[in-house]
């Protein structure tokens, strides 16, 4: 959940072309397993995931997670997908963005449900900067060398604080899209336009290039229509 102190520290910055930008979200790197766009992109480019055992399928498993920690609460949204082998670089970008958007949206929805809906953490659900900052972080991971603060035209800390104080906290404005919300700012001249740099990749449609990973319980003989078999835990028998 972003606060005014984040603006004072330069973590949350207002920009003329991207609205509010959370530089923490825009950092795609994480040491936690399967967290961060850099991890997602690495899995897809290296094709290093578990191979599917489904008959006739030539693909691998990709696991992507978004998580949060707020005081004593922590939660994560994790999805598993099958991705086809041998995709072109453009197809890999398209699949990665589709998976990224799916998990990002589901994570924001989770933050708005119980128990987070009873706390101040609920303000973070679809906060106006969240999805846009996530998307920018994705592009930074997939296309290294992008400089978001320059492309988005970041304003000064003084101007950012003025936008916050005039139009309210980012959590008080909800944004359920990957397009920015703009506010008037003294340091922004001319029309505000979301940079084409962050609109070049078209997310793939789930189906041929990627789909949900199919995990089924294993009872008896293996099922060659599943990507992965899940073996029931051995339970003690009480006599």
C-alpha cells in the first residue's frame, strides 16, 4: 500500500506520460522463487520447466507468482501454465505478457477480498498505479535497457507531492486497466500520452501457444492426458 512517505522517499513518482509510477513494482527482479517478471521471462526463454507428459504435447511448465506482505498478513497468487516449445521471440513475448497480465489481475482481485478487505491493505487492490507499474516492470525485464523514468517523464518530488495532496492517495482511485490515470501537474506540458514503448507487445490468446497446466490426481495407471500427475499423500491408518 503506497503512502505519502513513499512519494517523499522517491519510491512513488508522478510522471507526465505514465501517471503514478511505483518504482518498486517496476523492478522486475526478485530472489523469491517464481516471483517477478524476470523469473517468468527466464522460464519461457530457457524452456527449462518440467516437460508435459500429455500425449502429443510438446511443451513445458511455467510457474508465476505475485505476492505481498503487509504487517502480519502475507498472500500470494500463483498460476501454472503449459507453454509450447520452439516459439519465436515475438511469440514468447506475447505469451509471457498474457501470463503476466492474468496473474497480475488475479492478484489485485485477491487483495480486495477477505481478509484484506477488512484492513487498510484493501487500498492496494487496483490502486491506480499498480497495473501500470507492473506492466512497465514487465517491459524492463523483457527488453533490458528501457529507462522508465525518462520515457515516462518523471516530475520532481515537489510536483509529485502536489499531485498527491491535490487529488488524493493512489489507493483512493481505482484503476482496473493497464493504462495510466492522469492528473493535472504544473511540470507537465502538452498532452499526456502513454508511451508506445509499453504498448508494442500484444498478449497471446490462451489456447494454442499456452494454456493452463493440467494436474490430475493419480489413482492406478498413469493418465497420459494430464501434463502432470499428483500423487495422493500417504495417510496413516489408525487402528
